[in-house]
C-alpha cells in the first residue's frame, strides 16, 4: 500500500498525515472490536467465565453496595466480580474504553456513550458537630440547616454528589454559605466533626461510618441522594453476565 502515513516537520518531529490519522482511528476501532470478540468467545465456553469488571467511584461505602455484591456471589458463584476503586472522571474514561463493564457513582457528567440509571437511593440527614446549637433537635427542616455555613463536595472530585446537593441548596436556600469543599467523603465528615461547617449525608454512609464525633438529625423533608449504575451500551446486546448483573440490581429495591 503506497500511502504516506508520516511526515517529518522542520523540527524533525514526526506527525501523522490525514491518511495516517484515518489508519490510527480504524486501528483503535479494530482493537476494540477484537476485545469484544474475545469476550464473546470466552462467554460461550462453559468452562470459563470472565469476571464482571466493576468500578466504584466517589468512595461509596453504602450497605446496599455490599448487599449487591454479596447476593450476586450467592446467586452466581461461577461469575466473579473484579472491583476497582477510582475517581468519577476515571470511571467514565474506563467505561468508554471498555476497561470495566459497569460502574457505581453518585453520577458523572452526561455522556452519550454511557448509560446512567438510578440503582438505589438513601434519605438525606443533617450532619452536625458535637455541641452545635441544632444538635439537640429531634428533627430539622432543610431550610433551618442551610442557614448555617455548610461544607460542600469538591466539584472535580465528587461531581455527582456536588450536583445533587447543589440542586437541594438551590431549592431550599436563596444564598447558601459554603464554608469549604471536601475532596472525599472522609474529608467531608472530618471537616464537619472539626466544627468547620455543618453538612448533610445519606443514611447509608452514616450507618456504615457510625462516627461518635458527629450528630445526625433526621430532616422533615424526604430528600434522597441517588447512587447510579453506569454501563456502556453496545451496538449488539450486552454480554450475558452483565445482563444478569443489571437484572440482579433491580431486585435490591
């Protein structure tokens, strides 16, 4: 094939020609198709089952996530789960490159290549440092809570959680005061416990963490935070194990 793929610039660096760019584009597509073919072939071999590759973003440690994984192991012991923790932006990239099959997150930026479905939700509760004037209350309204300076999630590190909580703040407070931003859920709760601001958290994580240096107070309003399951739809049907896993998720609600 007598086609010019590279040219050398005056600075002696190589760059791709338009033909070279097109070849690179098709080569990437071929490698992606090859990986899909390999998975299909392995799926048809009854003696071998590839694990479902799962990415977990945002430091999620909710009981429902553990319940999901545990009940899957009981119902499909021959199909293992390969779990990797990552940031939300890494989760989105890994799904697009098909390095993982499915992900869990509080949400990522809308992307046509990835489906985001609500997997489950937990109620929101107020999160207060010991000794705070609202800490002795049995129940609070979200408007009362938002009158105090609040810790927020960092928009780059926890984009889905920040987006969901910003929507709550906009709905219930004209001008909420943000006292600081946390890059992790652990950092968020640490700031609240240190008295740097008040906060909110889902009941799932507060059940998991059981901190004695913060006080949780129920809210009057039934406000919920969604945890999403994400996956990349294919031009052909999703492989059988992933279909079964997504169907299994729906039994948890």
